C-alpha cells in the first residue's frame, strides 16, 4: 500500500530498551517503538506509505501473578514525553546516543547538558558551534567528526543508522519522507529496528505537500521553549529545562518590549550571505517575517519587528529563494540596513557551510560596484552578518541580541562585532546560560 496512512498508531507509549529486547513479540501484537494498531518545507533542498505486515495470532500468554502485576505497576518510567506526530514514547533510561537532523536539536540538547549524546546528524554542518565558544566553560563539538546520515544528494544512509544504533532518532519522521524520499514502510521499520523517532518539523511553515505521517492529518508546531521542555522530560532534565526556559523567555520578553515603534525602525533587506551576481548570478532576498510566529528559522526577525524593504515584491512561488534580484533591484528597494543570513558561519567557530572569503566577496562586490555604492546601507556602513536558521534556545539568544544591536543601537547599544560585546552591554547573562548547561542550576 502506497499512501500516507498507516494502520499503526504511533501514539501509544513503549520503552526503547525494552522494545529492542522483544521486537518479535511487539511486532506480533502491533506495538512497535511507540506504534500500535490504529488508523515539503522551504529552506532545504534536503515519506511514508504505511505498509504493515499481517498480524499473526499471538500465542496465549500466562496471566501474571498478583505479585508480578504489582511490581510492574509500581515502577513507572521516569523518561517519557510526547511530541507530534509520533505521540508519546517512554524509555527505561535517558537516551545516551542520538541521531538528529540539523542544528536545532543539537542546540536544545546542548542547553540540557547532553550535547555529547549526538552521534550522527542529517546535516552536521548545520549545527553552528561559534556561539558556544562565547560561553564560559562550555565545550564546542567538532561537527566534522559527526557522521552525516544523509548524503549530499539527500538520500538517507540506512546502513549507517543501523551501525550507529542510537537510542533516539531525534527528528520528525516526515523529514525522511518529504525531504529524503523514504517510503512510510521504511520509516516505520527504522522506528522499530533502529530507535524511536522523537521530533517535530517546526523550522518553518510546512509545505502543502507535507506527508503528515502517520495518519495524513496536519499536526502542531512547537515553540523553542516547548521543545526544551519536551526533550527535558525525555532526558530526565526537567529542572534544567525549566531553568533554561525561564532565562530564555525572560530575556526575549525584555528585549521585545523595548523595540522602537514601527515608524522609528529602519527598513531591512535580508540577503543570503553567499549568493551574489558573481557566485550565483543574483542576490537572494529572504522575507524576514516568519509565515508562522511559532517557527524558529527566522524567529529573531519576527520578534524584533523587522520592517522588510522588499515587502510586496516577492513572487507567489519563490522556490528555494524568496526573491532573486540584481543591483538594480536592490537599489529600487534601497534598504536602510542589509543583513546577510547565515554569515555567522564565516565569522566564528567552525566554518561549516560558507566561508569567510565568499561572504567578504559579497560585501566587496556591493562596496565596489557603481550601483552597489549608491545603496543607503552601503553608504552608511550598515552591512551586518546575520544568523543561522538552525537555532535552538542558546543560539537564538545570541542572534536576538546581535540583531537588536544591529537594528536599534540607540536602544540596545552598538553591535561591536562577533564576540565583541562588553559584559555590561550584553542582553543576557552568559554565565547563567553556562551554569544551566553544566548542571549548576
């Protein structure tokens, strides 16, 4: 059967380690890695058909004695959490090894003190490390040593997943279907034989063709704090999660409450840091306003009320880039500020999927071109590096502070450059973040 439904319902809890020891019995009963019997996203150039096997008749099982029953019910697991679309999963122990997608979950796990649990990622290069070096006594991961479980051609390395044998697949299974081309039966098998899935695609608004496995029904998006809390429960880090959420929400509320009135804000053009007429044949402009506020890819731009200089100019179907334009198009919009999305990857920590030369080349092109020199942002020196879209709570705190200072220096103080913010001008407490990461809460 080749549709987006499955006669297994993933919303019934089970245990990862208990399940691994009794795959046959669970398959026979219809309970598999959180599954029991029952009924495309922009930003990446990165499914399932719902096939199920016939369910054999289970052999009679002796009824448990009263003592056995009492023992089972008296020791509930402490590592259970729920997330759509997979529902609730329960583990005997917190996950020690994790395969995730891009950098978002890695940042969430860093906040919870479990960065070292990541043993594989779909795209290791999208887990930006540069901000961690700005935190006292917080270690960076060498993402070049983390194996990629998805090829550059966007195909899942199933053999590697089995080899890594993680305790958790910390990603939305619909990514494997909608972006990487797996069918539902294969995804279901990975959830049974490798590890349970636990993830939700909330980076940006899901496309109209999103698979919505397992039942074809659209499911919730989650905010950054909700992800922290849910992963915190699954990893037995509820207290640390609560501390991080409190710090995060307090900071964001304080910053957003100080944003100037719209009439006092500069207009902004959000450009791809590494696309220009020499490298790609065009400048790539992104709409900075999130289609859904709850999503995290462009969260700082939405939170800080960015006034988009290109508002109303985007085509109905933007493709991989929202808008492609040349020097004339930039001059027509003439933003007060130009921010270069993903440029942090050329400035701090590991240089993951861009390089300093490519970013600097884009800046030089604008400054030296006859038309580029006429842009207000170029004349006024308001060309700023932008953040990465794969941001959890820690990265978003840094990137919100960075953008606030770039756009509204009269209110938040000047942005002095990457890693150059004096302590008395910082908008959140780096030491407090580090203490939470290190378990000193």
